[in-house]
């Protein structure tokens, strides 16, 4: 059985929501990051970065929320969270799946810290560019791939929920609000919120 190492009020919510979307049993291992549990030698064998979330599946170990989403979506194909290899949507799915940690998260940090950086030097370009690209994609909706909900929506939806709704790091836009509402209406999102709230 897969084990998800997680902690409330962290990026773990993304993986928690994903696991709930699969409809498959899994074990949750609460990792008390305030007490430093993520720095224990046993945990560092799973994730040398000492962060949550992390996942084990037998001998396999995966860290980083988007990587966990990619792994689990492919591992449990019956959950329909990823276009199969060979599907034309697979390329865009992977692009958006990694857009969240590669562009959205750095853009959020840039906005929150008022970090000045030339867009040519920043791998994400700029906060404005990231938000404009995301806004244009979400206007087409209802999901990032159109009519198909996927693990990419979990990664992007979690990030937007965090940045727009919970911490107001990024100004809201109508497409963001509609998208977050659709994400929050999903029963798996609601179950994950209840679990995270304790």
C-alpha cells in the first residue's frame, strides 16, 4: 500500500488531494515538521531534502508534490488523472503539471517578497507573465486540459488556492476564482481539507 508522508498547512495538501481523487486506499503518515520529524535519518532516506510531502510505494520512493502526482496518476490509471502515453493531450498535461512548481511557485515568491529580477534571468519569466499565461489557459476551462480533469489541475488548483484564496499573495482574477471554486467543489478536495484540518 502506498504511504503518504504529510503535514498540515504545507505543500502536502496537493498530494493529499491527489490520493483522495484516486479512490484507492493509502496510508497517511503524519510528519510533524514543527518538531523536525522530516529531518530524521529515516525520513531523509525517503526525501533527502527533508521536506513534505513524500510517498513510498513498496521499494519506490518519490518526493516533490508534482512528481508524486505524476507517479500516482500513472500508477493508478483507472483514476483517469493523466492522459495515457500516446494521447495527444499528454504533452500539455506534463507541461501544466510542472508549470506549477516551475513557474507558479517562483512567481508567488517573487510577488510576496517584491523580488526584483530581470525576466530574462528568471526561469519563470515574471509574475505578470505567469499569471497572464495561466489566466488565458483557464479562461478556456473548465479544466486546464479543457473538459478533462487531471493531476495537473490538482497541482495548479492547490497552488492557486494557496496563493489567491488562502494567503492573498496573488491578486484574484475572474478565471482564477471560477477555477478555484470548481476545485473546491470536488468531493476529494473537500475530503482532503477535512483531513488536513484534523
